[in-house]
């Protein structure tokens, strides 16, 4: 059974008004934290192009995939880093959280364009995570829901709920079509992992939509429920504060708005909110990373 360590980390966009918490003072701390905890996959939120370049330079062991949310690849992104010594990326892409998800766009009452970036990965041969070539891949999706638009958060959650199974199935269809595998019962059960900054806490409407009960219909029947499960609730071991927001020096209580959700069939060994400080004695971002150890 394969194990995978997953992190979600909002690193805060480069803001010239951040003073001594400006990006150039924090970027080494962000990279050091990731290198120390060594997730197999890490989803970052908010990095702009120069920040994505800094992350690539400081984390060369990670294959960083994803683009910016604006038409010219500028703006904040939701890149996904994959440990290249343990996993290989077989496909990747980005869609917009809007009524026109295939093109750069702003949806509903959102204040900015919002995106979801995704990768499909497989264990590399020769590692302790290696798998048979016919085994389904793993789909990992990273997103950042709008911080103002309540309707945008709910509609984005509905779009994600619909798109994740489609992306997982499309990956297995492509795999069998090119002759590298035969269809199997597992093809409809590709493990799915959704990470990101949802800008809402567990139990809120967007979170409920993603985890199975749409507050508009109150429908959680098996026929319509494509819900994911919250690793913070399922974990056998839980560690760290029950918030993921900071002001760089202190925690902001009861605001865990960063999440790791998984599909049925993924076992959760542990969940943590990582309250590491950097060598300045400050948090490297205004968010704490969240971290989950999973069995596929």
C-alpha cells in the first residue's frame, strides 16, 4: 500500500507593504520548512511569478507545476511541487473557478480570478513507493477560493466537486487508450486529493459542498454525493494548533481555513498544522501549512 505525505501552504503574495515580513525576508524560511518536513506533494497558494522562480531555485528536488491566474501567466498561482525522486508527473493542467473554466476569467461575485491547478502522479520505479504500471495514478488538485465572494466560494466548491472525478477518470481513459494498461475496476476509483486555502472553516457552506452535503439541496445520497473527506477529522493522530492563520508573530485563533480533503478509500494516518518559526523567530507566512500522512 502506497503512502504519500501532502502539504498545503499559502506563502502569501509578495506585498511591498509587509515591511520586515516582506518576501525576501521570508522565502528561505518557507523553503526550509518544506525541505525539513519533506512532503511528497506540496500545494502552494498565492506565489507570483518571481516567487515561483524563488521556490524553484530553493526547492530543486521538486517538480513545480502550475501557472498564474491571469491570461499572460502573471498574477498569483496555485503551483504544485512533486518530489521528483519518488513520484513522476504524468499530466497536469489548470482551470478557472468561473462559469467559463477553460479560459482566464473571474466567476460569480469573486474579487479576483481564481484557479485550480492539478497533477496526476505515479510512484517512480525503484522507490519504496513504486507500484505496478497498471495501478491507477493519483490526482492532486490545489486551489484558493475567493476571500470576499460568498457565492463564488460556494459555486467554486460545486465546480471542484464535479471536476475532480472527471479529471481522475479522464486520466485513466487516456492511460488505457494508449495501450499501457487495461481497464479495470480500479479505473473509476483513482485516489483524489484536494488541498488549498478555502477561505472558510470546516462546517461552512463551501466546506459542506466539498465534503458531501450541498446546503442548497441538503442532498447527501450516494447517487449524487461526490464528496471528499476532511483529513483533520479522519486522522488517527492530530498535531498542532486548530488554526492556520497568523499575523507573522502570533496565531489567530479558530481560523483553520487551509485544508486537505481526500476521496473515499484513502486512509489518513495523521494530520498536522505546522507552527514552525523561522530563524527570525517569526512565522514564514501569514498562514501555517497543513500536512497529512496518507495511505492509498
